[in-house]
C-alpha cells in the first residue's frame, strides 16, 4: 500500500509546484504594460455591471420553499420508479397517497397566492 | 410479503383520521367555507377529527383489554400500541380539544382568525400520536418534527405582534438546534446497532460495556435533545420567551401536549435503548432534575407576568416528572403518567383563565390584569384558585396526587436527598402561586371590562375544573389507567 501512495504524493507535489513555477517564470519574463481593456474579465461580451452578491427580492424565498418541497417529492418518486414492478399496486397506492398530501399543500399555497408575483 | 396488513391499518387509524381531517380543514378553509363567519364549521371539523381519532383509540384500547395482550405492533415493529401509548394519546386528544374550543374567541379578539390554525392543531396532534406510539428511531423523529413544525407556526401566529414573532423565531432556532443533537444521538445508536428499531437498539447497546464511550456519546447527545424538548434546565432558555410570546391557547397547548409528547418520547428512549446504561444516566438526570426545580421555582418568584410565571412553573413541573423517571420503579412510572394527566388539566385550566382575561385592548397576562378578579368574576377567580392549589400540590386537588406518587417513588427507591429537595421546592412554589391568589382576592381591579366569555371557554373551564377536582377526590379509575402504563418497566 505505501508504495502506491508514494507515487501519488510525488505527483501531488509536482502538481502544486508546476503552476507556481510557471507563474513566477512568466512574471519574470513578460513586459508589464497594464491597460484598462486588459483588466476586463471577458475579452468579448458584456462587461459585468454590479456585484454578484447583490440584493434581490425576498419574494424568492417562497419559490425556494416550494422548490424544496417538490425536490423532496422527486427524491421519493425515484426509488419507487426503480422498484416499480416489485412494489406493484401497493406502490402505486402508496405514492398516490403521498402525492395527494402534497397536492393538498400545493392547492393551499396556490389559493393563498404564493405563486403570484405581487 | 404484505406491506400493509389489517393490523397495520388498525394501529394507524387514529393518525390517518388526524391527518385526513387536518388536510381537510386546510382545503375547506377556502374551498367550502371561505367566509370568516364560517370558521366555526372548521372548528366543528376539528372536533369531528378528534372524535374519529378517539374512536380508533377506543377500539385499540378495547382490543387490548378484551384479548388481554400487552401490545399490538404494526409495520414490523415500527409502531407499538400499548397502554403507555394509549394513555398519552388520550391526553393529547383532550388537550387538543380544549385548546381548540378556547381558541375561537381568542383569535377573534386578536384579529388573526385563520382556518389553518385548526388544521395545524390536528397535524400537531398527529405528530404526537407517532411520538407516543413509535418504537422506531426514524418514526419518532419524523413525529417529533411534524409536531414541532406545527408549533413553530402556531407560536408565531400573531403576525402583527412583535413578541409572537420573536417567540417563534427563538423557538424555531433552538428547536432545530436541539433536533440536530437528538438526531446525531440517533445516528450513533444506529451505527452501534445497525437497526432503527428501539428493541434491537436496546439489545445491542446492552451487550456493549457500561462505559463504552460510543454508548455514552449516544446517551449524552440524545439526552440533550430530549431534555431540550421538555425544557429541563440547563436547556430551558427558549421556554419562557416562547411561552410569553405565543398566543395564550398555544402557550397552554405547548406547555401541556407538547410536553406530554416529549415526555412520552423521553420515557420510551430512556427505558428502551438506554435502559442498560441506567447507572450512567441516573446521576446525570438527578442533577438536571435538581437544577430544573431550582431554576424553575426561583425564577418564578420574581415574575410580574402571569404567563411567564406559569412558564417557569411548567419548567419546575418538568423537574418533578423527571424525578419519577429517576425513581424508575413501578410507582415512579405510574407517577409520571398520573402527573402528566393531572398537569394537563390543571395547567390548561390556569391558562384558560388567562385566555378569558384577554379582551379588546387588554392583553391580560400581567399580574395587574388578574388583580381583583374575585370582585369582577367570582367563578373565574375560584376556578383559578383550584388550578393554582392543584399546581402547588394542595389536597384535595389533583396536583397533590401527582406529587404524592413522585415522592412515594423517591422514598421507595431511597432517593432521600431528591425527595427532600423536591419537598422544599414545593413550599417555594406555594409562595408564587399564592401571589397570584392574593392579587385576585385582595387587590383592587384595574379595569372595569368584564371577563371574556363564550361557550367554548365555559365548557373548557368546566371540563378542566371538574377533572382537576375529580382526579383529586376520586382517583381510582385514573390510577388504574396510569398503572397499566408501567409495562415499560422491566
């Protein structure tokens, strides 16, 4: 076992050393002529206008919560789909009950206007 | 292999009814009864749901009695209906019913009357069913979260009230934190035993040594989570704030039903998987119980808000119930059951009087609001006196019976120090309960508004008052019921 790790650790050391060596070598060799166009993140395309961590409306949280619910729903549906044949009609009934409960919640959220962008 | 047998269904009927009616109330709220005047039909559906769940429980109870068997298991050991589960389920149903009927008037006064409230009570009750009946770590945890999530919403139900919002947020954060501890302990238990069934976990934890560090880790983290839920010191900080800010009926529900469910859960875990490490948890729990009694009683002395005072008093009652578990013999577990039953009615009653004091423009939970109640409404004042006497443990009220069993169990098992400490704190408790009594009977009234009244309030006060006196004066049938729960002790 240890000899296998030796090769990996040599590789890891080389992998870490290589970019440092290259960056330092480039810094030493290249001429320094900064310009404003050179500082832009994209060579072509639209320059970014604001901070990526800007504030956005709190209304998204309801959408996020609804997303989580249906996300969890799929987590439960996938194993059922995999074992569909073995579970038979019992599985269908069970999933129907599960979906019915979720749909009650969905109708409730819909009627309460959770999906309206007011 | 059959996934869902008739027996499984039989055990699950109360939970199905609670969940079904809970969902129905959510839908009916806008589909059939959209007008605010029709909220009483939702209340009716809630009561109907409780009746159906109660019918299911009754069938289970009579099945157990007629066949003379100790328990019915379902889903290959995931759920177990025994006398213990049934006893606690009856408490939950009674508490839900009483809380729901007093809420109607209260929510109207608060101007926050929404149909969801009744649905949430049913779903919380459904969670409690699984807490009392579950014998599987996953089932118990899901039941706990179902109950707790409903409570987070209900505590913050007064959306315009800063205190309610603060209470809900504190309760949510600390509740989620404690659930994390609990489920970590469960994961260690599962890691040690390879099973989530309490019985199998108990067997494999018992085969490991007493001082196995992993068993201790499971014990410590599980205990922290559970003691959080029953608001035992030093994990009680959320309780006074949550109790004070929540709508008063929900404070009552939280302090009674949630606590009863958490105790059912705690007793099942401590007498099940952790039974073998009793030598380790007994001194730990004794220290916790003593600290709970000390902090609960001493902090209650200086409160000027009656709701907050009752919150601290409910912390100290949790200490008393823990003492029953520490004694751990048949008398002790009977004591836990009796105490929980008695506590349900007397504590609900005391909070309902506060609910009645909530009127337009008067919050009614300050010591000044209750002063001179005797002049204004003698019936309420006398009932409050009965509830407070019972909370203090003065015979012939029911509270005496609960305390009697706890003390008896402590003396039987030679826990003399704990017994003496508990007795001393009972005397302290009399002082702060009688501060309220003095305020009611001696002081002058500060407002002229009559006490709120509705059919629900009168019925709830009547039921709690009668039960508080009845259990104290004629305890035999209740004791027999409570003694049947002791099959958990081996």
